[in-house]
C-alpha cells in the first residue's frame, strides 16, 4: 500500500527591531524549504503579542507558498521542456 507523504512545518518566532519575525521551515522528508514574515505594532495599538505572531506567521506561510509554487513551476518546466506560468 502506498504511504502518503507527511510534511512538517516548524515556525520560530523572534523579536526583531520592535516587531516579531516568523521563520517557517517546511520539511518534506527529501528537502527543506523556508519562508519568513514580519509584523510590527503601531505604537498606538495595544501590546498583544499573539496578534503579531499570527500576522508574522501568516506572512511566513505566504512566502513559503510562493516558494512552493515556483518550485512546482520549475519541475513542470523541466518535465515539459518549455516555460510555464502557474497561478498563485
């Protein structure tokens, strides 16, 4: 029976220049891809770190998704032998 792959994502948060940075690392078992995102709090907004973490993580996932689409396009191009444009 075919075993479906399991991909794991790890997100690491760090304080960075008055904001929060999130680094997302995707492990597929055969390769590792990464993306990152940042959030900054407006000084007039309340200090709620969980919101900054969520926003930074969302941006890191978005960056990671862009990398995945580009890698998929490269794989299709290699298979097809011609340029392709995948929509995100």
